[in-house]
């Protein structure tokens, strides 16, 4: 089967006509992971057959899938963006939503998906559209973006909602706290949460490996990730619905942090306002 990309194998799974837009579903196989069964689902919603307008990519949170954006409170936002001619892309993390289950879920942790999956998704969108991209992400999806910044190209702005931290959290300096968290994962393979998706326990082990006084020796690229973040701080907008998210923003971007402190009920209106804005 002919690939839809010259970068790596991409299969067009479906091309459907909805009432007011078109919906194309792709399966990307970048072949970058040690697990060669990894495939990433990418859904493209657009109102024109040959979209060449603004491009926006949505990256979901932990325990979620792309339906976090197309169902519920964000659905009207997507509809309004499509009506404006904005081209909407929705990424499913590996083994989430429409992405196929891969054979080695123990490799499904945020840092690997940031370096290998997200970078491939943005490269494919650039290949298809040739336009700069606005990237919207939530929770650990935002952490994935922050960890993968160095590998992303042609992104004009980042809108991060209650972003997860790249730096280790200071509360894990408390003796025994990290061990307590790790002990709760012993014997477990999958973790259920607030959304419809389960996560492999390896994802949370990977999160804990970034914590504690000696984590910097295990994650030697953290300093480079933070330097890249500082360089791009002017293009990152932090939407914070809680004080802890605001603390994360200030710890990472310092005085350059572009923080929008909002109520949870205001998140989707703020996304629409920012994506619709022509200014970076």
C-alpha cells in the first residue's frame, strides 16, 4: 500500500464526509521505537477539501484519548474553529483511542512518546500542510510537549493547560515519599484513572524516575530540555486553573512565563480565543 508520507509509512485509514466538515484518519508508523509495532493515530478535521489555513494540533491528557477534545465541553470549540477554516489535528498517544495496541507497553512512557511519537506527528503535519502549527496540550500531554520541544519544528505557539513538570518536584525530597509511591505500583500492570483509557504502570514508574535528589543523574538530558524551554518561553502560553500549575510555569519559564490564570470553566473559551488570535 502506498504511503501517505515520504517521511515514514503512513496509512490513510478512512476519509469521511461529515455534515459540516471532512474527517481523515491516519495511522503513522515512524519506526523509531525499539518496539516496531508502535503506530500512532492522527485524525484530521477540516472544512475544506484542500485546507491551507491555520493548523492546530490537540494532544490529550493521561487516561484520555482524542475524544477528550471532540466530546464534551470542547466540542463547540472544535466546531467554531472548523467554521473559521482552521485545520484541526487530533493525536492519540500510542495504544490510546484509535491508535493500535503495541506489543511492548512497558516502553509507553512520556519521555519516549515525546521524543519519538510527537515529533513524528508534527513532522507529518508540516509535510501535509506546509503551515506553522499551534499546539494545544493538557496535563501530561503538556509535559510530553515540554520534554519534546527540541524535536519539534515549525511550531508558532504552544498553549499548555495545567502542564506537568519537567523538573523534579520538591516534595519528593521528603525521605520515603518516592519509595511509598513506588510501593503502590508493585505487582500492578495497568492503572485506571479518571478517563476511559488505562495506562501501563511503566508510565508512572517513568514519572517517578524523574523525582528525587539523584534524578538528574538518571535523566542527564533534563538540563538541555530546560534550556530549550527557556529559549522558546516567549511562544509558550500557560493556562493555569490551579496554583500548582502556575508554580510549574514560573519554575520553568521564570519572568518570561506567559501565565493566564483562569477558572476550570473558562478553559475552552480561552483555547478558542488564543487559537483564533493572529498574534503569537
